[in-house]
C-alpha cells in the first residue's frame, strides 16, 4: 500500500504543479519578449538622453552648461558657440557646438534634465549602449539629437531686413 | 488792450496780477508809471538783512510746488562767500495744469526782474539767470526784448536805475524736459550737462550753479518780492492765513465754465473757487474729483473738497497745494483714463537716472493702459497701488513721488471704477476676469 | 588722525571716521548693504537705490552710499521696511531685464543674479512686454546688450574718471535711456575693456569671451601679464588648454581692477596656430622638425666643441623670460661657457639710475607710491600709451587726492588733462624744461620722477642731482618696456654686470660684447637668441655662426636659426618677474602648450647634455639661489607666494656704469602693440586703434 500511496501522492503533486503551468499558459504573458519584441517602458524611464528640438527644428540647447554643472559624475562636456544669422542652430544667442555625454560615467540620475532651463535635455528610452569598446560610449551631439521635424531646415538661414533699434 | 488769457474775476485779490490787462503792461514805461522799481530803491535803502527779515515776516512760501519758506531759503545763502552768488529764476513751468508763470512773464516781466534785483541785493549777487521752459519759445523772444529794453534804459547792467547797483540777467532756454524743473537738474542743464538731479546736500543755496551759492526760486515767488518790500511783510502775510502768506495765482482748468488763472489769497475756500470764481461746472454736472495743485498732487474726492486752499489744510487732507494748477473733474471723467494720462506724462518725463522711477513709471504706464482697456484682474489693481507705493519716497528726486502720489490716491479712492471697467469688459465677453 | 564719531548700526555702537560713507563703515563691520551703482573710488550716484537704509529722525529711507556718518546717527540696515524696499528695487530692475541668464556670459558671476538670490522676489509680477533693443557691437572687443543694462553708470564713470577716455555716455531718457559710445555707434578708445569688467550684469560683454563658456567651467589662474613692464596681475580663464579670457578677477595685486587692452585681450598669441610646436634643426639648408633629444644634443655638442677650441659664443636674452631663466642663462654663459657675451634689448637706463642713487634705498618708487605721492613729474614718456597702469595710478591719485602732476614730453599726452603744468620739450632738451619747473617742484612736499629712455647716461645723473637739489624727498621710476625688462638687468643679462649690479671683474671676467657688437662680430661661432628678435632690423655679420633660437614664433631671427627650441610663454611657466618699479611677483602656470618647454628647462637640459652642473633647474630652487645670491632680491617669500608684490632694492653701493647711449632705446610700443607677442595676437591687431601712435592722444584740455 505504501507504494500506491506514493504513486497517488506523486501524481497529485504533478497535477498540482501542472495546474499552475496550464493556468498560466492561458493567462496573458507578463514577460517582455526582448530582444524578439521591443521592451515596454514607463513614461519616466531614464534612458539615453535626447537633445530636443523646438517646433521649427532649432536645437533647444543654448549651451548654458547647467547640466554639466549639475552632473554628479561629470560626464557632460560642452563647447559653446555663437549663433549667427547665416548659421542659426538654436533658438538662443548661443548653441552647443560640441555636446558629449560619456556613458562610461553617466549614472542616469536625471539631474541634468532637472537643471536644464530650456527643456533641451531629456531622458529617452534608449538603453542598448553596451559595447566592447569604451570609446564608443562617448556619445556626440549628433547621436543625441532628436530627429528633425518634417520640413524643418537647420541651420536656419535668416535673410530678413535689419530692424532698427527703435522703441 | 491785449486779450487776456481769461476774464478776471471780481472775487480776485490782485497783487501780482494787478498789471494784467493794462495796455502795454509788459513795457518799462507802464511799469514805471505803476510804481515800478520803487521796491528796488527801498530795498537798497533797507539793506540785505532787512529784506530777508521782511520776506520771512511775509510768510511767503515757494510757489514752485514744494512750498519751502522763501525767507528761510534766502537766509541760507552765504553772503560773504569767495565765489560769486547767482540768482536763478525757475521758469521751467512744466507741471500739467499749471500756467501762471507764463502770464507773469508775458504781462509783467519787470515785476520779475525787480524781484530778481531785490534778491540780488539780499544775497549780494551780480548775476541772474532766467531758465525758461523750452516749449515757451515765444516767451524767450518776448523776454529777450524786455531784457534788451531794460539794459538800454539802464535798469540792468552796471548801474541799475542810477543807483550804482550792478546786475546782469541772462536768459536760458530749457530743452523740453520736465525734470529740469527740479532745481538741481535745472542747474545741471544750465551748466550744459544732461539734466539729472544732483545729490542733496549740498543744497543749491550753498553749492549750486558752478559750485557757487545759488538762490533759486519760482517766477511767482520772485514776482511777489517787490510787493512785500514795498508794502511790508506784515501786509503780505495778512492777505493769507497764518504761515501761508499772500496771494497766489491759481490756474483752474478742466470741467469749469471759466477756466483761467485767478489770483486768490491763500486759504481761499476751494469750492468757492470752483463754483464762483471759475463759474462752476458746465451743464450743472456733479463734481467728481479735484487735483488741487498740479498733476503730481494726490487727487481729492468731491467730498474732500470743502477746505481752504493753503499749504497746511491741503496737507491735512492728504494732498498738496503744489504749483497752483487746479484740475477740476466732473462726474463724466474716467478716472482710470485720468490715472493713465498722468502716468503716461511721468513715464515720458522720467529722466531715467534712478531705478524705481525709470522702471516703475514705465511698468505702471503699461499696466494702466491695460487696465484702461479692461484687461486684467483685481490683483492687477492691487499691484498698481503696490508698485506706486514702492516708488514713493525711494526715488532720487521728487519725480517718482509725483508719479506715485496721484496714482496711489486714484487707486484708493476710485478703485470701483477700475473694477467696473474690468467687469464691463468681462461682461461683454471681451476678456476673462479672475 | 581724522575725527571719530560714534554711531549705532543695527543696535551696535560703531566708531568711524567722520564723513566716511555709511556703506563703507557697514562693510568694514561686516554688514552688507547691497548696491549696484556704488563703486569704491568712483563718483557717487545714488541711482540704483538698493542701499536704502533707515536712519532715525529722517522721514525717508536714505541711500547708504551717499550718506556720511555723523555723531549719534542711529542706522538700521535690517528691518522689514528695508527688505521690502530691496525686494521692490530688484523687482523694478528685473522688469525689463531679459532673464536670459542661461545664455548670458555673466550668468554665474552676475551681481544682479546674486542680489536677486539673496534679496529678491521668487517670481516676476511683470506681465507686460519687455522693452527690447537689439544687441550692438561697439568694437571688436566690446558688445552691448541694452536690455540687460541696469544703468548703474559704472562703465561711464570708469571710462571717464578712471581711464580718462570718456568714450561712453548716456543718451535718451527714462526707460529708454541707454549707455552709448561718444562716437555714435562705435568706440574709439583704449579698448581696455574696463567697462566690461566693471559691468555688474551682462550688458557689456567681451568679444573674445562671448558665448564661449561659463565662468565656473574655467580654471582661474592668477598670474602676471606678459606684455609691458607694469606687471599687472591678471586672472587667466583657461578651459581645455586654451586661454579664454583674462581679467583681474579678485582685484588683487598692484593694479586692482585695472587692466589695459594688452592684459585683458592680448593673450591669444598663446593659442596661435603659428606657435612653434617642435624643435627644428636646419638640415640641408631647411628647417626640419626633429625630436627634443636630437635638438638638445646638437646644441650641446656644438657648444662643447666651440668651448673646447676657445671659440666665441654670444647670448642675446629676452625681456619676457622669468628671473629664474635669466639667472640660469647668465650662469650657463658665465660658468658654463666662460663667456660674458650676454646682453638683452635694454629699454631704459636703470643702471645709471642705480649708480647715481649711490646706495640710497628709499629712492625707488613703487606702483603704490604713484597713487600716494603728493606730486609727480613725467619726463619723455606717453604714459597712457606706454605705461598704462602708471597712468591709471597717477590719474586716480589726482582724482582722489588732488595730487599735482607735471609733464615734460615731446608731444601731447593724456596726463596733460590733469597736469598742473605741462611743457613741450624736444628730444634731448627735456632737462632744460625740467629745470624751468624748479620753483614749482621745490614747493612740493615730495615728488616721484618718472623718466623714459630719452633720459640716459649723464642725463640720468643730472636728473638725480636736480632731484637732490630740490630739498624734498624724491623717488624715481626708470621707465622700461617689457614684462621683465627690469628683471633682465637685475639678473645681470649685460656684458659688464653680474646679477645684482655687481661688476664682472668680481668674478674675474672681462666685460663681453653687447648686442650690436655680437651682431657685428664676423668671427662669432655660436649665437643663442632667447625670446628676442634682433635680426628684425639688423643682420648678423657672422655668416657661418651657428644660431640657436628659443622662440614661440618663427619670426625673422628664427628664420636664420640652425636650431629652434619651441619655448613656453610666460603664461605657461612658474617663476618670478620684476616690474618697472622693481616689484617682484610670481608667475603661475596656467596651461601647457603641446611641444613647448620653458626656457629654464631648455637651458637646464642643454647644460646637462653638455655635462655641466649648474644646479637644479626648478623655478623654486633657482629663486632660492637668487634670493641668496642677488643683491636686493632677498624679498619676502610669503608676500610673493600669496600673489603679492615685493620690491627688490638692489642698492647698496655704486655700480659700474656701462651705459653707451646707442644701446638703450625703447621699442616705442603703444597701447596696441607689444613686440613679437603683439604681432601674433589677433585680438590686439583687430581693434580699430591698432597700431596706435605715441604723443597723439589727450590733446583736448579739460
């Protein structure tokens, strides 16, 4: 008899275990199918930064350096330059001619986003930055910039008549 | 006979304006025929100390707006100073609502010259300047003729009226800046600089034009002096109320039947001036408000107007006698528009030297223009009052105060009109309130 | 001792000098009264109304910046009313201020920002349209952004009162009033940038620094300007191996807030693309880049070879190299090569002055003396052009203390505006004119005499004799041209003088050749030129001489070189320099330029390669030796180490005269030129006034 009991007990245990399996098979999956399918992100997920553009395609960044000042891991490097009428890159008087983020060091804390007075730098949802070569982890402005809105032209060439300084 | 600015009123006490209306009243002969230069001769006789004490007794107070006792001002000028002393007439009459000095200069310029000569004796000065408002272009030509006549007839120059007294008078035209009516800005402008007020102390009496002791008074103040010397300070003081000697030229404008310049003794009842001297309000409309002494004075409501027009009574009522420019506003007046008009003037005239006045007037003008258009919230009305108070007493010179005081009073006393305007525009669906 | 008064500030009893300004008294007590328009040393304005305080018995708030303290005054600086007033002033100021701090160059070091943080409102109640005017460019170095301007009039005052140029004024009135150049739409001035520096906000910005970086992104290195001899302190802002700006950020040193166009903008030669970055060796008639070791070895071998066969070696030294380098070079020449053929371009006759003073130690003026002296006499120099700091000091002295200045020059100079007497003197007749001032000068309580290169040799002796005969204390400044002209002669870079003005005979040597003699000596074997350009206007007689050049730029002399060592500029090295008044100050290394080495390193490495032991070639060690060995250089180390200026007093006995008139000549650099350095500074050559002209300014009478 003990044998039979043992068999029944085992069968019951298997049935119990399989019942979970079968039940879950019918429920919708909660696992991301990454990399076969794109992963889902919460809205506020802090991924690879995106440098935003305004509605005209101008870069929002005016190279104020506040993000780099706020950065606890000092991973943002900026060089500023002046917008000129023939070559207008950003909405302000100044734009970032160089904007590098070193993802070897970035801790994705979001302080840069908080510091930004023009909402230029934001966290995107990109995360696939693993690399065998650390040099490729220094992202340049071109890699960070949001795509141009359709029809926009940057640098903008302004050909307007000079306006007098009246009042 | 020349056509006067306005018909004189029988209720007037005509002292300074007694020659107004005489034929060729601006000519030396007319002046001499009506007692001219008697005061000057008497002043030479009695000497500086006596002159100053007579002026003190007369309780004459500066007619330019601030109302500082004239005799005291004269006594501050050091007579034995190594530098020359200057007599300067402030004829930069630019206060909106005020138009008395032009009449004094136009119809009785010798009275002014005689007043200057007496002041010259009082502080031992040999040079006088008349700083005439730039917009009074015609008066400059007129005064040039007068001064020329005075020189050619020996009433100015090395030997005034044969008495051996030496005095020269120069005319100087302003360039259209209200700010240059402020005495120290006037001095800067006179010296050829940008008309910006100076730091006080030192006061002009000690260090004025070209760092020399300078006696600076309004046209009307100087014009009153010959009468004081001739008839005695006591007599002049008796015309007015205690501490407020004499008469003054009140320029009544606005909603009255007979606007004009009237010479009334100090302490004259304001309502009587409006309803009897100036002939009352057209169409029998009701009085709404009065600006008692030029646009820089706080506005009085109709109910507050039952008072005597002297420096102290008006101060008690929370306003000022100012420069005598009385603006009467009847019930049809839009007080928001009035506040805007006043602020627009001060914004245009602010010299830009100090921050509160430069920025405050511009900001307030923009806000008042917006409120006048009915755009805004009740909080904006509070902000107008608050900004004006922030200007008050903190500016470099009195221009900031002049802009703030009427605005504060209008916002406080006629707040309902601001609100009504906002409401009506909101009701019309034009804007949203709140 | 001035009369003291007792007053009460915020409840505390305070003693202060009668008539002192309340704002200064409070500052000394550690109580801050905020202000924009108040600036120490400039005329009072009371325009910004930030400094309002409560004073008992006065009905209105009083501006602390114009209120003299008086006995029994009771002042309150910390009451709700005052807080309210400050808040409202800032609110008014910010009404039309554009709030473009993120792009404004001043952001991070802006007084308006600081004040708003400390005293201002959190948010703006100004909802109207802001008054806007487009930005204007007034000169290559000065830009003006009207909306940011708070009209504190500091720029107008520093230009008029401080520099004496009067290039700025105020136009319009009310809210549209604006600062404007006197010449309509552009500046014609000294381009000194003092207006930019003094601007509390970002209204005036520098064309060189504009939109380049932010203040906190730079390393700020306080060093000494390498152009003229005045020795102004300058703070270099360095980022990524590049100098981005220069200003005397902490207003320390002998120049306070002052810097001229060269100090403020003339630093760009450092990052010039034309800098020599590699040693060069002439091979087959052409200069080819080689390694340092190859170049050093070549020079060392040549020198050793010439030394062994008793050949002739000459050294032409620099006016810009540090004292340590100069000292080490003369040691290399004298000890290493037993040669006294060492000289530099001398621009003033300091040697005769020191000889004529015959050991007096109190007769050399410092820069500070020029601000304190009751009277001064300027002979044969266009001070505002050639010695801008000294001019600034004299002018400030006149403004603040009504000091009396006498001028004897061959043409109009700016000091004539405030001089009590100014005489015209043809070159060579200056002393006659000075003699005619004898009566005036002898009535002065004291005098500082500044003289240019026209007074040399016997004339210096006659001038000192004249000074002695006045019967009043007289101090002298022998005007020189370059940043270390004084240090060069002090360190014995002369054929007849050892460091400290000791005769070469003391070292058992014969005097060597001067520059002219070296250039004319056809049998010269080696000529080593350090940071100088003697071949610009001369030719080298010795066709076959081996020429070694330490240079930053491949100018005329470098083109003739057989070996070129790329040298570091003064901004790339440690060390000390001595200014025109003999004040020793330390250089701080601000950056490293790829490929260049300091001259000290080059000398040390060559000596090592030659197998000569001249001691360590670290600046600190050499300076220690200088302090030990060079007469008058035993200066206080702490003073120098903390960025101060310590005057060297090289006077304790007569020195041998070696003056030969034709050897001493100023280069006549103006405010906008600076020898070779100036040629390679685009900033300097870009201004309208470049190259400038001596004796052409300040013609107007006051």
